[in-house]
């Protein structure tokens, strides 16, 4: 079995930029995510040639062309499947999957689910802009009810999927949230990278052409304190400059917002975030924005054995003591020898 | 040309004969495939050449006694070369009324029927939709009928072992096997050993089965002179000295892939999704991990091929396998492998279609799908195996083309080849020329071009992880040499032309087409591909023995075709193409060479019989 930790090497942000002209719309949230990624790579000691970006189809999936690494721009929805084969072939590679709400949850929903269930060691970054951008503005599986577009001129009627709830329900062992222009995004990416196993990150991304400012209600800098709950392991779930917190209603077993007086969060029974608490994670991913702040940062992080490591371990274990003797293999089973003159012998 | 419907012809079996066809038929739960498989082994050990045809329903355990629940296994064995499982059986062993009803029509006139009359109850007759008992109403007069109460004889034989009635009756197939072994003068010892191994954990069951087999054998010995039951002696077939084994098509492919990967110096990554009849390849490979084989049961057909593409990108030999419906799902991903110019082997174990079609029956109707079935101008090499042994060679050839030309390759087999077994002379691997893959691991002179090409127009294979060769690939049109995104009209024209020229160029690496029988320039060529090899070869051989001017051409390389094929076909007055489809190779031949190829089609889910092809030959030469 190979050592799966890439050897770190000092790089600069510049080392991660390609000579390719970036083709996203001016002002697209993807630029900010790309910058955050290029800034994060040197900090985590990533090695360009051991890093592979795998993407599907959609605006976000052009990402690999702009990272000076190995890159594979595959087909719609199938990046998780390609990444699975790649990582099984070479577990030493540091694999990042770049996908969108349509790519990961509509056409590729099945593959996303199975990659998370298997726990392939990779980072899966889902750029959620709640719209189909590259096909010009149709509603997506995460669009809110009533989203109008060329295919839903009277508004969409079906309810959206919740990416983080889907991920957790699929068995993900790492679930995080961020948004394109957030200064905290690199920290989320770092945490995802540090997690051994499938790390699922939902990144709210502003599509300035087809779904402009749909996340402004929580992402706008003004009033952000009141509308964003940045989670930190071991820290109380506080927001609004520490004047509000999240607690558990013991009657209904649901979360609720409480006021915190004079910073005494203990008195308000504010929950201390434990990233390994799966039950609380289930409640956090279901927390409805509006009634609650938007939960951001690392919602859940509890690693366990990864798929490719288990496969390689089993391959090695069952091969132990056996030699790859092809001639012997060909002669196995129901065999007999035809002699020179007479008929067959046993 | 008409489709096929013929009555079986032939004469009663002689006690000293060259070849015999036996069909075992019973309920799905009667163990007919097992009985057939063990009888095959005994044929091999007796030195006979053989070919088998397992024919079973799609349902795992259809309701007992029903017509659609009948499972059959046919074996043709003999002292001369055997190419097919035989047209019409000489002997039919029918374990119940349903098995009799669905199979007796195929039996040669005068052939021998052995039935378990213990199963011919009013209830079972009703389930088989018999108004009257065929054993008593004279409807079987064309054949010799041997009624035995096999059920009762089995119960008697296994009585000392104290099994329950149901368990005891499960030994019926061994009683039948014992009788069959006696009929063809076979040694029981290897079967006794096999039963002991099979039931090592339950010696009582082993002893009961052995007792049933011995009882069947003993019955033959004592009954010989009193009825239609006789012992037959089939001399060993002439075969080159050496080590032989029984090989199914699925085994041939699995072993060929392992051999091909060794010749290429690559680990195997196999991505598959369960589907009949292709799953057997996944099953075989999953036990060969010590050969550097990783198998991955994906969540669906698309993930199966995409994971294989990802593995090829990572430097393994990516392989995926399916049957028609699954291959259809993989179509888009094949285009990705074509666009990114990565090696990939795709195996299609064809079955009856369209849609779910006939999952357990054989057909050759995916040739169009293989050659043309993708969006865009998306050529890829297609090769077709003719037999289990040939599947081994074809798998190696598929691997060679995939890695030498950096392309996906489709290997076609079918349900008949996948399940059928034949004797196979174990090859000496030192006779195969290795084709080791050289990954590019440094910047070449003149700089690195991800879509730069060698003289075969193949691009270089670079593994992610290699320093200084970072690059991006994908399904969007690539710029010549650099591989950057490029949508310009001129570039797309050039890249499309290159992709076509690369695949056309594969023809430079394959041998000229030869004739299996006969030679160029005759009156008639019978042109086949895939599993029709056996019946065509036998039929043409027999016609030539009658001095008819007919040759047999069998095409392995479906795309691109051998360079001399057009010229060869044009040298004949007539060309007939028998296919288990409505004329797909025929269309391709007409298109490629403007030859007047005539179709001979059969899409009944059953292989051609020799007689059907002989009739076509006679018709064309009349």
C-alpha cells in the first residue's frame, strides 16, 4: 500500500494559476471560489502534480481548466464515478471534485450518493447557485418553489433538495457550508482537505445573470452577523455578536434560537458544537433560514475508513502468499492431458 | 432471404457412432445445468471433443412444473471435430411433462426419449398444458420412449441416508447422470470425487448423491438387453497432445484480459454492474486480485464505465462490461473516452433485444450499436469473438489495440459464447509478444503536447502524479497538439479527421482476412462473425465434402475491417451473411465494399443449426 499523504512542497498562489483565459461571466461567484482555492493550496502544502480536479458539466465544471494541476472535465453528473476509478487506481492522488446543483443532485444524484456512502477520500465542492446557468436559466433541483425561467415561465412548483441533508443522509462523514465571497471559505476548504474521506462542501454561489443575489438575505455583508451562524468545534453556537444562540428544546427535540444575556450562554443552554455529533448535524442541515440563521462552516466531521483504503487493503490481504502465475491460472479447473499416441489420461 | 423454420432431420443413433447430441431438460430446480456440466467434464475426460449449449429461463426459480420454468442443457460430443452444440438431439432426458413438451419437437425422428414417469401426474400434465398423457396417447410414436420412474428409483436409492422427501428427490439429477454415464461408457470415479468435494461439509448428502448416481448406472447395466436402452461407444477425438481444459466464454474473456494486461504491463481496473449474461466476467475477475486486478461493482452502468475511464486516466487498464441495455447506457461515456483518447476495453455479451428483450437468450443484434451507436463522429475499434477459446485471444487483442492506439475498444461476444463450454488447449504464454506500455514521464524534446501524436496518431499516456506534465483533458473539443478547449471550425474538422484516421489506421495492425475453408474466387462465400462460427464451419465443411463450391469467411475485426476484405468478397459470385439479427453485418459490408451481400437471418434466441446453413448453401448454388 502506498503512503497516501502527498509530500508537501512550498508553492505560491501564482503557481496554481493556468495560462487559460477564464470564461465565466464577469462578476460570477465562481471567480471568488477559484481565488479562495488558489490561495488555500499553498497553505495546505498541496503538490500540483499530485492534485487532480475532476468535474462534470456546467459553469462550475470549467474549474479544472483554471487550476495548474491535473484536471479532467468529464460528462454531466459523472465526476464522482470518474474520481472513484481514478482514486482506486492511485490512492496517492489528492482528488477534488467540482460540481454544481444540477450536476451533483439532478443528473448525477446517484453517483453523489454512492461516493458519499462509500466514503471515497476526496473533496466534493458543490457550487450551489440554485439555477442552471450554462443552459441559460432553467430552474434546478435546489431552486426555490416559484422560480421562473425559460422552462418554468409560471414558476416552478416542485420543492428543492437540501444538499447538506442529502449528503448526511447518504452517509457523508464530513459536511460543511460556505459561500463564494466569504472570507472564511479558505478555512472551510482547509478543514475539508484535512478530513480523511469524502468531504462534502456546499458553496452558495451567486449567479449574477440568471439568479442574481438569491443568497443576499444571509450573504450580504450588512447584517451578516445576525444571519450567519459560523460553527466552530468546541465553541458555543452563537451569532448576532454573541447576543443570540442555538439551543435544544427538550420538549419537541428541535433546535431553537435563544437570547443570550450578558454573554452568559451557559445560562441560555446554548449548544457547544461537537463536529462528531451526528444527531445535532442532522438538525443543523435541516435548520430553515429565516427562522434560524444560516449554519455555515463545518457542520459535521467524523472520519472513518475510506473506500479506496479498504479496497487496497482487501486486495493486498487476499493476494498474500499467492503469486501471479498466469500459466498456472490458465491450467486451473477441469483439465486433462492428451497424450502423444493413445487417448486421454487423467 | 427467408427466416428459418425447419423440422429436425436425421436417423436413430447407432451404437458405434462419431458424434452424439444429448439434451437434459427439467425444471429450473432440477439441477439440469449441473448435470450437463458434469456430463461435459466426463466427456472431456473420455477424450471427446464437445460443445455445449445451456438454455435456461430468465426467472431464478419459475413456478415448478411450468413450461416457462424449463431449463435445458445440450451437449454435442464425439470422436470428430465438434463446432456446435448440435442441431437436433439424439437423446432427450426429460425430467417432467413441461420439459418433454418444450423439447421433444427438437429431437431427431427415431431419437430416444428418457422420461421420469414419476413426474407425469395429472397435476403436472395440467401445468404443462397436456390434455392427455403423452406417455400413453401414442403422440410420441416417432421416437423411442423409455419410461422410468426416476423419482421412485432415487427415493429407493437414497433411503438409507434418512433424507427428507424433498432433499431425497434433489438427488434425481445424479440418478440421471449415473444412467447417462453408463449409456456412454464413462468412468464414474471423477464424479464421485467431485461430489465428495462439493458436499465436503455434509458427507451424508455426498453419500446420498453418490448412491443415486450408482443406482442410475446400475439400472443401465441390468436393463440393457430388455428395451431401447443401449450402451454407446464414442472413441476419443483426435487432438494435438497437450494440456486441455474446459473453457466457457466468460472464463476465456476474464483470462484473456488478465493475459493482455500482463503483456501490456498494467494493473487491471474492472468496473461492472450486474447484468445477465455479462456478470460472469465480473465474478471471475473478482477472484483474481493477486494478478493486480481491482474489481468495482458500481452503482449503475454509467458509473461502471466512468470509473473505468477514471482508472485508465490514472494509469490502469480500465475495463467495463455489460450486455446490450447496459451498453446503451454507457454510450455517452464511450464518447468521453474517444475524446480524451484514453485506453478502455468494453465487453458486450450480447443478448436478445431490444430493451430488456431476452436476457438469457443469444443474439448478435448489437453490431450497429457497437459500430455506430454514439453521438457525434465517434469511431472505435470493434472485434468479435467466435468461441470461448477465441474469446481469450480477442480479449488480448482488445487490450493491445486499446493501449497501442489510446482508444476505447469494443469486444463483442454473446450469451451463447458466454455460457457455452469447449475443450481448450491451454496456450503457452511465452509464445505471445508483449506490448509493454510506456508512460510519458518527462518533458520530451520540443516540449510537452498533451495531444501530440506518434506515427499511429496515438497521443501519449501521462499518469497524474507525474511532475512537469500537468495538463487538463475533457469532453469538450480539443485543440490540436495543446489539448486546450477549441471550438473553431477548422480545428474541429482536423480533430474529427484525426480521430477517424487513427481508428482507420488500426487496420494496419491486423492480419489480412483469410478463408476458414475454401479460398478466394469461388461461387459462394458464407461470411460470418461471432458465435455463428460453429454451424457455418460445419455446414460449409459438409457442402465442400459434397464438392460444392463454397468458402467460409469469419470476420474477427468488425471495425475497422481487414484491408483486403473488400477484394476478397468481390472475388465470389455470391455472398451470404448468416446472422442472429436482421442483417447488420450485411449492411456494413454493403456500405463498405458495395458487394451484393445477401442476409440469412435468425432471431429466435437460439443459435443457427448446421442444417439451416446447409439449406441456404444449397439454395444459393441451385
